[in-house]
């Protein structure tokens, strides 16, 4: 092989190595000139659609990518977990000077509710990513035995996983059985209604007809009573008018009697007045009558003692 051929072969190999390195850098999410920190998220449920190179976003901003996905089994808890190692680009995260280092910053974020969940990136391809956000309602659960000394970001079930969990807790089989039983009861009720409703409808129709007849009879009676009442009112008005005339005559006569009575009472008052002349004359007459009565009593006693006085008179 000549020197020229060796140089050409060496240049070709070097070019291929450069191309492979560029492919690894740009297609494999390898950042040789950026400051990167690793963290771990341990998911207790499915991470379907997540793969190495999947993006890690915080409220839509890409801050890293997935480095590795493994499967671990905890013999003490008898549960399977999926540790997902993520690489965070600290150039896209502004860390204030008050924090000592990256771990101190992440601890402060976790205390404020930072957590990770699986988010569907595309419903067409089924790909997913890791979505970081704050949620103070989330209760963090840590797994120190599975972290491999990496900082752990607590996982939070996604909305779809929460729906699945709630559906599992609903006991769909029992609900299905209850639904079948309910449908069966509805069918039985429908059959009973089909049997009982026609006679009931006939009875209601008959009752309605009888009620209509009763209403018609009542209306007729009401009309008759109303006519009789009108006649009675007319007769009463006539009688009242006739009685009004008689009462008017009685009132006039009564008024005249009251006038005469008033005059008599006035005369009696005048007679009984101490200063009236009539009373003085009446007193004199009464006194004379009393004297005459006394004389008569004396004369009567003399006649009782001597009846001859009537024939012979008194002797002087």
C-alpha cells in the first residue's frame, strides 16, 4: 500500500469517527460542554411510552432528559419499582447563591412540593416524558435503598394513573353485577306495570266518567238552589218593603205617644214642683179633705153610739 493510500484510509477513518461523535452528541443528547447533574425518580407504576432520551420538562420547559430506566424489586415490601435516572442541565436552571450546591437547591424545591409524573407527549406515537411541577398536596415517598446515592425527586401518579386507580377501587365487577340485577328488576317492574296498568287505566277512566256525572248533577243542583235563592230574595224584598210602611206608621204613632207622654210628664213636674201654684192649691184641697174626713169619722162614731141622731138630731 502506498503512502497516498494510507493517508486516504486514515482520513476516511478519522472522518467516520468525527461523524460518529457528532451523531452521538446531537442524536444521543450528549452535552460535552454543559454542566449536568443527575437525579433519580422511582415510579411504583407503569412508565409506558418513556424511553432513554425522553425529555424532562418543568411546566413545558425542557430542562433535561432520561438517562436510564431499570427495574428493581424490593424483597422487603414485595413490590416492583422502576428507577428512572434523569440528567438535568443546570445551565437552564438558575440556582441562587443562597444554596450551597445542587443537592441543597433540590432539597429546597422538594420541600416546596416539587414532584415528577409521567406525561403523555403524543397520543399518536404513544411517547411520554417526565413532567416536573410543584404540588404541595402530594405526599412525598422516598426510597433510599433504590437511589444509588443519587438525589431522589418524589414521584406523583399522573392523571391517567389516578383515573385507573379510582376505577380499580370502584370494583367494576360488583358494579356490573349490581347493574345486571338493576336491569333485571327494571324488567320485572315493567312486566308488572304492563299487567296492572291497563285495569288501572280503565278504573281511572270509569272514575273520571262518574266524577263528570257527579259534577254535572252538582251544577244542576247549584243552579236550582241559586234560582230558589233569587226568588226568596225577591219575596223577602217585597215583604220588607210592606213591613217598612207598617213600621213607618208605628214609628209615627210612637212619636206622637212620646210627645203626649212628654207633655204629661211636664205637667206632673209642674204639679210636683214646690213653688208651683197648682201644688199649693192641691195641698189646701188635701188638707180640707183631711179635715172633712176627720169630721166624718167623728160623726160616724156618734151615729154608732146613738143611731137616733139620724131621726131626731142632736139635742141642745
